[in-house]
C-alpha cells in the first residue's frame, strides 16, 4: 500500500537536519513501512517532518529540501 498522508505519530524519531540524520530516518522509516506492507512517499515523509520541526521553520525547510533532492 502506498501512503501519501500517514495517520498518527511518526514511528521513527528524526534526530537532526543534516544529511546523515535525514538519510538514516528515511531508511528506518522505509524498513518499518515494508514490515507493515506500506511504502511512504515523499509527501508522507514531508508530512511527518512537521511533527519534529514547525512548518515554515528553517529546520523544516532544510529537511524537506534534503528529502526532495
């Protein structure tokens, strides 16, 4: 099942805005999703970033930029 807008809290903690932290977060989320028979899209990941960094903040923008690129 492909997930565009997830429900509930993100199951994996995002630990920072640097490329290594974001890549590790995405990898762990995808592994978790596969175990649940789900695939998270860019939109789903971007949605969860709001849980860690306020929308419009420099941190949120930085993580979303890394996700997009």
